[in-house]
């Protein structure tokens, strides 16, 4: 196991900066997930840790040793790729053993390591099969096995599940999480899928445009997003955002978004009174909206018109129109919802998030 440190790391292609001044501490034995939209720099960050990309500025340390000039093969890391990268002419045993053979490990130790990894990943009956005889999930397990036999200090995963179907992705998420719990090795995992990030990560790094937006535990990012981008990226369905204005006097300000009125008190009032132009963005998650009169409904109420209903089984996502703005509510399937109807919704004051309208930074 090992800790990994990135200190002032930057990566540029010409004048275009892919990663900007990244400072990140990856703790020994943790499962850290880098998440963000395509082009945000997460895979480049992983490749810099692996030694597959040079850095333009800063330092990368593994176990407190600077590895900037250390070749990838000497960093004691193992990487699992999106496309499996298996040798088609080799069987499963040979694919898993190949890296150890290159390093001149004794045959008995190679056999022991491969069989141990095959046992962990339920590949024992598949060792003589070629990759073309395996399913997508089995191929991914072989790729994992090839990494496990190395017994590296750090595992790196570059979107390893993106080629799998939805049901298999769920299964493999559980298998990789179980693998981390069993091996207790430092793992760094890249994905664009926030569900993967939330369900697998000990901590999550949210990136956008080469910058780190927030680092924290999954529920910390969900409950206390640092800005509007993180709030909208983490959570499904996405958080609702409403343009709001601040009305009333400094002692009793009220946030107004169409017909929704949110009275503000104490420290929240002091924070929003400092805003320029008395504008802000109001955020609330669809799951925090409830039908008036049902359990969980709070004192903040408003009426909205139903535009569309998405039935997802036990719940339904109801698309609603509040004046000129749109929202979504996640409601029980037992609630009768029909496009064109007016619905009365309610929420607790604490469920609302407030963001600066210009910068997007969270105020509360």
C-alpha cells in the first residue's frame, strides 16, 4: 500500500492547460474517485500518476518519494484500462501471468499468484479459455486479475466499466468495491459516471476544466456542495436550480423564485444581504420535494403545473413548471400525476441550497 501526493501538478498541450495547479493527497489504502465530464483532466491526472504522461510543473510522490523522472514500469503501480487490453492469442492464465514472466518471477510463484487472484475473482474454471470465449464481465475480471498478481502499491482504474451494459456495470461496481475491501490497497478510479463515484469512493474529487472543484466523502459532496457545478453533477435526478431575487429588508429578507417564497434568518440572512444586485440561485433536490399533506412535507409550499411524468418503478420523476422556470420532483408512484394538472408541493427550509448567481459558489 502507499500514499500518493500531487503538489502543484500541471499538464499543458501548447497553450492549453489540461490540469491546473492540482494539489491532492491520496491516503494509504483509500479508494479515491476522480469524476467529471469529458475533457476535465481526470484521465490525464491518472496517466500522470502512472507515468504515462509527463508533467509540465509540480511533483508527484508515491510513498513520499518523488517519481517525476521514474519510468512507469518502475513506479510499482498497476493500471486497468477501459478496453481490457488482453492478448487474444493467450489464455486467461497466460494473460494474467505475462507481466510476472517479463519480470523473471519463478514459475512456482507465478502459478501461486495467478491461482490466488483467480480464486478472488472467480476465474478458476476459465484459466484455459481465450479472451474471445469470455463475456465482457469475465474479460474485465481477467484485466483485474492481471493487475492483482503484480501486488502493486497502487491500483489505477481508467473508466474500466464504460464498455459494459448497465446490469453488468452494477455487478462489477460491487466486485471492485469488494476487491478493495479485501486487498486494502490504495486505488484511484476515474469515471464520468457520478453513480459509480458515489457508490464506490471513500472520497471523491470532482473536476471541471482542469480544476478541482471539491474533494470530500460522497455524502459531504451530496449534502454540502461547494458550488453549483458540484451540486448539479452529484446526485440523480439532478438538483433543481431556480433564479431567485432577495426581497424585504435586511432584518427579514425573503428569497423569491416565481411563487416560491423562502424566508431567511440569522447567518443565512447575513450572507445573502452581502450579495450584489440582490440575485442568487436557489437549489433543491427532487427527492426533497413532497406533496402537501404527506410525510416529509415542510412549511415552504408552492403550486406548479405538471409537464411530464417519468415512471421509474416505485418512484416517478415529475417534471413541473413554476411560472417561467422548470423543476423536477421525485415522488411515490402512489401520487396521481397527470400532465396539465396543478400539484401542490412542499419542502423544509433546510433542504434549500443558495448559490451566488454570478460565481456559482455556495452561500449556504
